[in-house]
């Protein structure tokens, strides 16, 4: 059994069983990969992949177990490399992040700009997706950090730590009736519910808090349009499709000067954005510095305490009562 063979079965399984695409991604030949997979199956005396002719059709039951174990071995190998790199050159490496569009567009730019100045020889790679996609990327070891707000139940296998709280804003074009309402006092849900809403897809960027508020208020919101991208939401608010409800931090005072942001912090519970990584991850110095830059309260000591927690429940208790910054 060779490490290369384990890498091949792992990569094939994560390229939709497409050996040709796997070969291209690994800069090797398709026949070479097929041969090594066959040699591994012969050695183990089991089929990892079921076949129809020359095509792989699905992963066998035993193959699923073997591929999962192969992934763990490959991650341990990568951790060993990370340890060696830290001691040979602590300022070089790569950092892979998975997050949503809102975090990538509005919360991270300045953090990444400053990080690049401090670590110019660390390459950064960012993946954007849904909470489900982010959790999968982090759990499989394809990214180092997951940054997310929704779907924390998907991240049970990660060390998730709270970074900051954020509130929402109701966004409307200039001259909208809600502007007049806001002048006479704080908005209420009944006023907002009178208009079609443009907001996030369920499962994205604190959408659950919005739905909970309307449910508690006994109101049925008319959600006319949803999107994963805050800039898309603002575009459709400009077109008059509906009233936008977005993260307050996603308002740009210059680019969004044609829109009016009305405070909605009293209407919806604040959401908390978390950063997390796989248990057993070796955190290089630049990785720890990135965490602290994104969430200054997450210093080395607190991160080490979070890593030492045996369960997610213990970790939640560790951060209970912690005063988080607000964005």
C-alpha cells in the first residue's frame, strides 16, 4: 500500500469518479491512476469502486470506509508537513478559507490586506459557498478555516469559535414610504411586513433570525426574492422588487449612496459569525495571527482552551458571557 494510491482514491472520489479530471488536477496520466487503484484493490482484495466496463459507477460500501480512512491519513501527512514547514520557514505557506459572499466581500478585505502585508509569502485561497458547502470543505480538509454564521449544527466536527455579532438593516430606495415611518420613530415589523421583501436565501447569513422574528410576531412575510449575494439583493431593491433586509455591515456609504439604510437591530436578534478548523489541525503562526486579526479576543491562550474542549457543549460554555465586538 502506497501513500500515492491513497491519494488517488481520495481524489477520484472527490472528482465525481472522473479519472480523467483527477489526472488533470494531479498532473499525471489517467492510465497511471487506474493502474494504481487496481493494484491497491488487488492488494486489499476488495473493490473500492464499482465499475461498468471501464467507467467507475459508484463507491462500494467498503470503499467508502477505506476512502474516509485514506482522507484521515492524508490529513495527518499534511499536518506533518505543516510542522516541518513551521520550523523550516514560518513565514511561507498557504491559507485556505471557505466562507459566504457577505463575509468575503464585507468582513474580510481589510483583514486579508493587512495579513498579506505581514505575510507576503503566504498564498491565500478563498472558496465561497453555502454553509453546507463550507462545512464539507472544512471537514474534508480541503480548506483550513471555515467562517460562517448559519448552520452551526453542520460544523460539529470543527473547533468553532465566536468572532463578532452583527445586526441587520432594512434597505430601501430614496423616498420609500418606510423612510417616513422611520422619521417618526423606530420601525416595527408590522410596517416592514406590508412590503415585499428581498433578502438572503434560507440558510445564509443569519436568515433564520429574520424568519424567527416574523414567526414570533405572528406575521407572514412576503419574501419576493432571495439571493446568496448581498450585492444582488441591493440591485433588486434598486429595481423596486421589494424592501431589502441585509447585514448592516454590507452597506457601502459611497457605492450605496442611492439607498437608505434603516436600523433594524431592534427587530431581529443579532447573529454571531464563527471561525473554525478541523480538530487536530496544526495551527502555524500565521494561521493563529489570522484568527487574532479577524477576532482580536481569540488570542493563543483562548484558542488553545477551545482546542482542549472535548465537546461542542464545553466549547460553548467556554465562550459563554464573552463580550463580542459588534459590526
